[in-house]
């Protein structure tokens, strides 16, 4: 009997379809694998359901490993395709864009986000750079609290500006050290403008190396 292509199927009273993101049980793995269903086929006389899945990588499983700016729920999109049995599915999940993830009123165990695409065969990431913030010039991590400077409108980690999270929450407005210095002299003001422009154009690649404008 030939394989029959299918659009949706039911597993443990949950209906799945092409495009859904799923958690997949892996032999010996501490955490479930995350993938997106690309194709569904009914196989053989036993009508076994087979899925073609595009895998998401966890940062620690990609070249360069996990970096400080990687959030706990961050994944890397890929075009690494495999076929697996529907019986290995643990449940549905959702992989959001970073912007959509930030807008969630509540993050559940089934919510993840991805901002990079990873090519495991060449160990390349796309995009090759992202905006950086704060004095430490690191990309945004949604797990880390940051405070906005009312002058340059850049974001800062409390520890990088010698503040605590509690102190930041009590502030009506915050002025970063660079802007404070800029108010003292004309040279300082020119320095602030140059620093802000540089920060907006600078970036950090997904493997952790800084890149220029």
C-alpha cells in the first residue's frame, strides 16, 4: 500500500496539522525536541502516521553554544528536516517572533521564540547581526530587566550602571552615565551623539562576535 498524504491527524485527543509546532520526545534527552510539522503521511497497512518535521535548535546545540544574550526560551529556526512517528509527540507548543513573545501577557511552558535561523551544515546564522544595547553592548535578552534612558532612549542593565532592579523601579526617570557626562561639556555632547549612532548601527552576531556598521 502506498503512503497517503494527509493534512491533519489526532493524537491523544489533540488535533495536529501542517504548520503546527510540536514537542517531540527524544531518547535520552533531558528536554523535548521542538519542531514544526511540514508534512503528514499515513504509512502502510497499520496506518502509521509519519511526520516530516523542521527542527528548532536550542542555542547550546548550535555552533558557539549558548551566549549570555540567549533567553531561556530562545530557539534557533532551521531547515533541518527529519521524519518521525506521531507517537513521539508530547504536545503542542508555540514558537513566536521575539516581538510577539515580548507582547505575551503570560509566558507558558509551551511558549518559545526564535530570532535567528541556523544552518547546521555550514554553522551559519541569519541575520548575521542584531542590535546591541547598554554599556556592555549585548543584544536584548527578554529574561533580563533593563531600564530606559530618558535622554538617548537606549536600554541599560541595572548592574552595568551601578544600580539595583529595586532602585530602577523607584525612579521616575533615568539618565545613563553617557548622557550625564554629555551634559558637562560640548565635547561630551558630541561624544554622546557619536556613541548613540555607533550603538544603533553596531551589532552582535549570533555566535557572539561583534560586527561593525
